[in-house]
């Protein structure tokens, strides 16, 4: 082999080698810099660890372990069968809350949609809501509209205390608050006053929440199956009520009804189709779930702290008694009274900081985007959670201490206290929950002194925080 042939051969090998190296490095450089973390087991991912931490009473452990190991900004995991980026801290919250429809969009796990949504509306859920229907919820739930319902809230709360609390020396708070918040929601959202009709809804609703975070295996006897069956009952009952209400409206009955259901059927863009009726049902179910689980949990958590901390109870009692003494006998609470309950609301906020009623919320990436130097690919799901800020000493010094003064003045720094989320998709029921909670506190502390029967009663999460024994409380009636 002559010199030139050898030279050509060597150059060819060198060229091919360099070209192959170029392809390898180009491929490596094109791989996005994904957030650190791990996906866990095939299919189920890290869902067992996520749910297990909650059921052991320490849901923040799942988050804290991974932020310490991987990144305090964002980490990768796999939950509910999806690639998931968990955003952390105030910066992560702000990014997700302000990125709606720019980087992310609302996303519900398929298991949740199968439980709560009509299958016929699954494809367009949260995408093609009629324009007027989208605007009705914020309008109905804003302070200017809700203030008219305060006397109804107060009246129903008094009746609840008289029938379910006053006759007893000891009560289980959690089941009572679930019944109370659900009955109130049925009255305000659908003008349902018959306790038998409320009960028909309440029983299947009790089966729904445990199915949200369970393994989505629809086999008889499983939590998911019980949730799916409960959802079917609720949807059919709601459809019956919607059609009955439409008939009543056409006959001129309840012409002055102010409840949400009546307004959706008379003032929104009802096209008369069964799909519109299903859309209305979907919206009502979402509100009822929030009242049945989230609001009842919040009230239970607040009662727990009032019964555990006598010095806090005394300050709340003093504030509420000043309001009570300013009222004429039998006079119901009004908007001005609610505005005077500043310390009581600070106590409620501190209760929800330490024991949040919900862990967080999911979104879906609608485009590739970068956060904290990491790429979140389109189609990935994102998750923000209260547990990266609520007990973080960076934002709340001495975070385990119950201190309502944190909420005085301007309160916590933006995006650190997030029990209701934030941004365009902040929970629309925040003001409704505030009124309901404060009306309940007023009626409770002006009637009873409280003492926990089980001082160290454990809190478990399923998925909301639930006292293991229902929060058993000794009642001491006040004159």
C-alpha cells in the first residue's frame, strides 16, 4: 500500500470518527436539562411515597426530602402516572400562578375527571365553557354578591348549633362541620332546603374524596370504584334537579331566586341541550366538593386550635362578644359585622398555614419552558404545593409556632401563604370560605367553651387533613 493510499485511509477514518463524535455530542446537547429527581416505579411512579407521607400525618416530608436532595427550586417526580415537575418556594409559586395560558394550563388528573365529570363532556372540560358561564362563578362569589347571603349563613349556623351542638356535652366536630358546610352550599348554590334531598347528595359525596388520590383501578370494593359509583349517583341526581328547576322556571315559579343554579339557567347562554345541563352540573359539583371537603376541613382545623390554645380562644371570644353585644336580640350578622372580625380571621389564616386544607394544585405545560435553569417539556405536568412555603423558616420565622400576628398589617410576603392558590386561577371561593368560616366562629365561641377530649389526636391526610377520631370536643355552654 503506497503512501497516498495510507494517507487517504487514515484521513477517512479520522473524518468518520470526528463526524460520529459530532453526532453524539449534538445529540447529547439537544437533550433538555431536565429538573433533577427520579420517576420511581414504572407506572405508579412515586405516588405510594406521596400518599404514604400524607396518611402518616406528615405530607411535607415527601416534598422536603426531595428539595433537600435535588433542588430547592424544582424537582422531577412521577405522580398519578405522569411526569411531574414540582415547583418550590415563593419564586416557583409566582412563576406558575402568573404563567397561566402562557406556559401552563389547568389540568385535572384523569381519575378525578372520571369521578366527577360527565363522560360526554370530558374532552372539552375547562376548554369550551360557554362564555357567560365562565363569568358567572366569579360574579356570584365576589364580596358584593356574597354579602346578601350573610344573614342566611348566620341563620343556618344558629339552627345547626341549636340542633347538633347544644343538646350534647361532647361532639365530633369533623362530621358535624361536613354536614353543616354541605347543607349551606346546597342552600346557597341550588336553593335546596329539604334535609332529605341534602342527605341524598351528602352520602355519595363522602365516597368521592378518598378516590381522588387512590390507585385508579375500577374494581368493586376499591376506593376508586366507590368514588366512581358515588360520582354517577351525584351526577344523575343533579341532572334531575336541573331539569326540575328548568321546568319550575318555565312555569314562573321562584322568579326571584338568587341561587347560582337558577341564575345559570335563566341568565347564562343556555342552548337548551343536554350538554349545557351537564356543564352546569360539572360546575355545581366542583363547588360542592370544595364545600364538602375543603371548607369543612378548614373549620375543623380552626376549632382544633381554638380548643388547644385557650389564650387564642379568649382573644377571639372577646372580639366576637363585642360584636354580639352590639346586635339587637335575634338580629342576624351583616357585612359590617364581618369586617370587624380581624383577629378571628388572622387566627383562621394561621390555622390554615399550619394545617392547610389542600396540598396544592396541578397544571400542564403547553409549551417547552425554562425555570431555574431547567427545561420543562411540553406535556409535562406541574405541581405547586403549600408545603414549600407555609412551614419554611425563610418565610415564616419559628414556623411551628401558632402566631396570628403574622397576618397583621401587610401580612406574609407575596406567594408564601397560598391555601387558596394565586394568580388568575386563584380559588374563586376564597371570599365565600372567609364568610362561612367567620360566621361559624362567631356562633361557636359565643355559645361554648371548648376542650379537646383527646389532646394529642393525630391528623391524617386523605387527601385533606382529618382528625383521626373526628376531633372529639367537650362543650361547656356559655350564658
